C-alpha cells in the first residue's frame, strides 16, 4: 500500500500545472517576463564554449528552439579568450574557467533534471583533493552563476561590498535580474528602473515575492526576446543566455486520452477538449460524478445508505447530477458544512487531492495547517518523483482552482495505473 500511495501522489502532482504560462508585465518602474514552470514551459541555458566567439541572443534562442530569451553573465567581450569567469552548465556539462568556486557573493542558479529551480552557493561546498567540491552541482541540468541578490528569502545584496562599492552598480540605474518564487513554480526576469544593486534585491522581493535571485548583465549586453519578437538590444553578442522553451504536445496528447477514456466509461458525453471545456474550472457537482464513477467502477467502494445526505441546497444543483452528489456523500468522498454541499463552488487542487486520497487510501489526519498537508507529504514523495523524471508541484499551489482538464488527466492517470 505504501508504494501505491507514493505512485498515486506522483501521478497527481505531475499533472497540476497552469495554462497562463508566460506573460509580460510592464509598469513605469519595471518591465519583466513572468514564466510559470510546467510541462508546457521550461527554461534552459545555451552557452558558447570559452575561447569561441560570442553569439547573438537570438541565435542562442533559435539553436535550442526557444520562444523567449535573455542575456546572462558578465564576460570580457574583447579579450583573446572571449570568456566569462562565471560558471555555466548546459545539459549537465560544466563550462568554467576558474573551477567550482562561486565566491561568497555569487551563486549558481537554476534547474535540476526535473526542472525545479535551485540555488547553489559556497555554503554548499567542501574542500577535497585541494579543490572546491560543490555537492549541488550534480543536481544541475542547466545553470549559470552571477552575483546573488536573494537566498532562501534573505536579502544578501547588503553583504556584497564589490558590487555596492562599484560606481556603476552602486548608482541608481536600470538593472536586470532573474528569480524564482518560494514555491518554485514561477520565474521572473528582466529589468527594474532607477535602483541600486541593493535596491534591486529589495524591489524584486517586495513586488514579485522573489525567494532566490541573482543579477543579470545589463548595459551593452542587454538583449531580450519575448515570444520570438525582439524587445531590447542586442547591444553586442554574448556568451550565454537563458531560453524559454514552449511545448504542450505532451499535455494535449494526454488530455485527449483522458477525455476519451472518460467518454468510454460514461463519465462525460463529450469526447474532445473543446466541447469538454477542459480549461474551465470544475465545480463540486461536476466533480461528484467524476469521482463517484471512479470510486465505484475501479475501487468498488460501497455506499452507506444510512448516511444522511439530504442537503438544503441540493435543489440548486444540476438535476442530472443531484443523484451523483448523494452517492458521493454516501461514500464519504466529499465533505459538507452546516447541511450544505455548495454544488456550484469551484473545486481546488487541495480538495481534489483529498477526495482522490479518500478513494485510494482512505482518510488521513486533516487536523493540520494547511489541512491537506498530510496528503502531500506522506511517504516522502520527493525522491521517488525525482528519479522518475516527473514534475512534482509545491504544496503552496494546492489552493489554486482545478480545471476540468486537470481533473480528467488526474482520474485517467489513476485509472490507467490501477488497471496495469
């Protein structure tokens, strides 16, 4: 049962993602790109080798099939080596002139093999065979190092005497950054106007809830493309860039399989995503039917017909779904309050997870904060999910509204796993 529970949880969180995945946010104080990391959008690093000629950001973007890109680290564009003293990792291969030393004021930032953003600092390193050894490096699929602004929500820009004493960095001007939020689901990057190095860290922490962040190069290196269109620069060719790659073919294929399976099993009268309204929120009356069919057909859950399920607001529900609400109640799948079921209220990811957990593994202790924490943390999911290449989403995303498509894929994945 323990193994079954881990597999189920991995399947659940592997399909919880947002469709609003990339947008530009422009004000008089900043111009940033917001990227939601999911299986339709990911961020990679593309870099030239030391000693080779720099490339245009557009070229670095197109070489890996990206849709957006931004320049990255400081480098000497005019030296014989045309190299950067910053570390770059591309497809797990490191490019570095000066070894693994990040210095006390720099951090290596970005993505593990499951696309989770992380930050490596010198606090994670040790000395071995006369060289610095950084245990975090083995976790990186892509990454670039730069002067660090925020670490675990702490503003460390105050401690960087090199940058604060620099005439250009200590002055208020346009500066650039890249950061991730605490739940590791969202990335912000590009520029803030009229700030110092310290002010940049303060601004992005307050405005974008950045948790880990490093600076980007600006000035003559500034170059950014958004959805294939140039919106700044390039001032000159560069050594490396972060590139946003978009591909939702995997989700579309899985969504169609899920809807077809639900259609064949009598859960819906629609057989394709548009008529199924896959991107719309799902409410509690609709979810009652989906989960009740799953519980009865695959798990042979029995109803307790002595359970009082006469809700005072049942008449407000769709007449074709009222019986499903009663049946789901008699299986103890959904909870209610003060005799009301709230059939038109939209379902959150947390509620969907709780319902599916009750079907598969029974009810767990919910006397926690947040109430769904036990369902998320049971049996230490991270190691299992990481080794299987699945993307697990943060507990803090659980309160987001679920969509009909997400619930369909969740149910399909569960059913497909059970029937194997």
